[in-house]
């Protein structure tokens, strides 16, 4: 395994250019089944008139369109597939926001997700589906934890005020 390198590419065309530098044009041609000139177009700045939308831009567009059509789970599955080559999985960026009024209600909200998880395991479902449901279950549990933390903060403030 090669040592970890720091990469400063932020634009997709820069990422493609760095990929070309790391792998070489011949390898890129084999991967994408396209010619040398097309690889160069993918790696050029949009300011060049020869520039073309590269596969990373196209995937972003695909995922955006799927999200608009309500296919978020499909996007997550595809992203996790892509991330797996580097040993990663995606994770939501948002904070866990409880969707119930009380901690007790949040606790009750955890059970259906856990039951679905157990059902998938009992049915010998694909590991990817079990993992995805496990992530849903964890999200629900984290909503409960957040609700409980907020409850404790309110309780502490009340005790301080009364003292």
C-alpha cells in the first residue's frame, strides 16, 4: 500500500486530472473505455472550450435527479458502493433532531426500526439491506439520545433556578 498523500483537488476536473497523474492515461482509458483525447477533456478546466462534463459531474447530476424523485435510499446505496473501495461508508451530516414530544415517545419510536432490523436478519436479507436498516435504527436511537440530553438540560436548569 502506498503512503497516504494529501490531495488539494476540490473541483471534479481537478480530481480527474489528479487521477490521470496517479494512474496514467492508459489506465484511465481502460477504465472508461474512451480515448486519450476524451480523458484530457475530462481533466481540463471548464474555461477551456474542449472541456466536457466528466463522470464525477455526471454522477452528481444522476444522484441529484434521483434525490428529487424520492430515491434517496438508492443514492445512499450507490454512494456506499463507491465509498467501499476506500473502506468507508457515508454518514448524514445533519444533527439528530427528535421528532417526538417526549423522551418516552422517542423510546417507543425506536422499536419499529429495531424490529425491521431483526426481521431482515431473520429473513437472511442481503448484508447491504441489513446495514442500511441498522443505520436507520441507529438514527432513531440517536434521536432518543438527543431528546434525553435535552430533557436533562431542561431539568438541570429547573433545579438551578429553584435552588
